C-alpha cells in the first residue's frame, strides 16, 4: 500500500509547490517581466555567437560551444510568459512590444517558437558534432532568422 501511495504523495507535493509559482505568473506584469528576462538571457548567449559568425570578434571554439549549449538549454523558457492579458493593448500597465496578434494567431506563434527551438537545438548538436565553423556560421544565421521571423510578425517596432 505504501508503494502505491508514494507516487500520489509525490505528485500532490509537486502540485502544491507549483501553486505559488502559478499564482505569481498569473499577474500580467510578472509574466511580461519573466518572458522579457528569458529573452534577454537568450540574446546574451546568441549575441557573441553572431559577432563571431560575422567576423566582428575572433572565433573562440570553446566560448561558441558554451553559448550554443546555454542557448539550447533556455530556448524553451520565455514562451510560458506569453499568456492572456500580457499582450500590447491588453488591460495592464506593463510595457510590452508583444502584439495582440499573438493571441489572434496562437498556432502561428507556436510554430515560430518551435522553429526557433529546432534551429537552436540543431546549432547545439552541430557544436557537439565538431562541425566546421563555416557550417556553424550558417546555422547561427538560421537561428537569427527564426528570431527575426517572429519579431517581424509578432513584435511592435
């Protein structure tokens, strides 16, 4: 009987621990701050790789690999912060460039998210496979284009 109750007890405890987080994320300003912070973390990782790819700074294989892996590990984070009541024009006081069009075209927005996550995962895989820098440069471009595609469609200028 104890064996049967243990998974249920663990599940209940996990759900109870998540309640404060869910309640906190329910506030539009908190969700907006969260997603903006997660996107800044992603930009922090991608920026130097883009600079290396464009030749603005010297290519550092170890630094590039670390940033590619870091980016892959956080690429799933910002999306939960895009919730009802957190888009431009919604009734809140927080600043956001996220257009209400996201809510109108949620499946298109999710498609853009998935494209980004796939491109980032491909970049990390390429680093782990010791791909040539020329191939990595092209993949950084693909990651950047996936960011741009979402910004073009769903972000205010």
